[in-house]
C-alpha cells in the first residue's frame, strides 16, 4: 500500500512539474527571442528541456519501483506518450517559427521518418532555398523523393544495393516462400544481439523456404564487413554506405533498428518488427499452414 501511494504521488508530481516548467520555459524563451543574436540550437534545446526531464523522471520511476500494478503502468505510459507528442509539437512549432535556421532543418531531418509525409512536405516547403540545399535539406528532399512506407498487406517495393562482394543485388533477386528484409548496423548493439536468434531461425527454416536479405545502415564498409563475418551472417547482405539515410531504409520508413519486414511469395508484406520469439512463432505458423 505504501509503495502504491508513493507511486501515485510521484505520478502527480510529474504532471504538475510538466505544467509548471512549460510556463517557466515559455517566459524564458520569450526573453531569448527578443534578443538580436539568437542561438537557435540553444533556443530549441531550452524549449525541449522540460520534456527530456519528464522522460528521465519516468525512466527513474520504472527503474526504482518494481512489480507495479498494471493500472499504474498504463497511467505512466499515458504520461510518457503525451510527453512525446508535446515534445514533437514543440519541434514542429519551432520549425514553423524559424524555417530559415539550420536548427530547423536538422530537427525536421531527425523526425522525417516519424511524422506523416504530408507534414514533412509542408514544413520543408517553408524553408528558404539556402536551407533546402543544405546538408540536412538535401537529406529531407531525398526522403520525400524516395520514402514510400508500404504497409502490411501491400506489395513490397524493390531496391538495389551492393553486397559484400561488391555485386549489385535487388530485393527481387531473392527467391523464397518467405523473405525477411532485416535492417541492422554494425554499431547497433541490439542488432548484433538479435543476429544470434536470427541465425537460429535461418538454420531452422531456410530449407523450408525462408530467406533473409540483410540491409546495413553502416557508413564504414570495413566495420560492416567485419560484423557480417563476426556474426556469421550467411545470408545475402547489402549496404549503400549512406548510414541512416540508406535508400531501402528510407523507402520502408525505418526510424529505428533493428527492424524488419516479412514478405510472402506473392510479394506482399505480411508482418513487420518481428523480433526473437515473435519471428520464430510467425514462421512456425506460416510453414504449418503451408503443409496443411
């Protein structure tokens, strides 16, 4: 009972803290904007600071209080999700207010795979030409041009990249009953850990018609090849060395790795984000259906 009461008080404290800090930040930011020399990166960080603080506070609650009742976990998740939405709205408002700043282009680029494409296009069109042709502007323009984000139930979109031998490989070159497009990178710890279970699934289901094509979001070819060898990734692996702006990742709107897409023999996307046990369970169900 004491722990539950403590948790309720902490939750209330977070909500009150959010409201108070937002008011304080708004006043401080008004003073900053009124100055002649504006540091836009600093201004945005000040506006986002309360939301980062709430995010940190919520993580502390989960790490310090164990065995929380479901209703309280759900309550914290609501606060957590609302905090994310408010943070993103601050970023959108900032871009609209200062479309001529590199900070706005950098921010839009970081959220380009999170927000609706119509929002991305609208905000991008607010930029003056010098921002559109900047490093971040070009990255956003490339995403607008390439990004398709096909959904489960829709036809896959083909792409072509070089494999570890320098040969060009298309997704459509891979022939199997079920194909997993696995997005990963050598620098991604969870990806490297996930490769262990991925290899187990590949060995178990490959001779039954399961195939994988790994798409690396690396920029360093040596590190990519080293990781492929170390993790014993015996399926086809490709990379264009564009990092998080990998063409295939942009096409499929990848906003975090590891990520994957499962495609059937008809070329239809049938599932996504299948990790560990979920992938194994899905493959078991699919191949049982095939044999019945």
